[in-house]
């Protein structure tokens, strides 16, 4: 148990001596000059999401497709050849 504690302490100390890459050096000048994106009001985002909901006719089509795929999978399980 003591050996494990010593090994953990040595690993932590050696990790503290590591050199880390300069993150800002990898960022291009153009990306630094672009700035931050603008924030949108949550009401606009929720309204846009509500407008893109799945319609009842699409649900019926998806259910029919799922049934066909299940039937096909069952047929493949019965006759793999």
C-alpha cells in the first residue's frame, strides 16, 4: 500500500513537470480577429424548433417503414441464404 502511494506521488510530480503546447500558437490570426458569435433569444430558438417538428403524416410513414424493416429482418432470420 505504501509503495502504491509513493508511485502515485512520483507520477503526479512528473506530470507536473511536463511541458504543455501553447494553445494560442495553434490559433490562426484570422480566427482571433473574428470575435464571438452573437447570442440569440431563447424564444426565437424554441419557436424555430417547434416549427420543425415531425408532422402526423410523417409519423405514419415512419411507422410503416419500421414495420416493413421488421418484417424483412424476421424473414432474413428465418432464411439467411
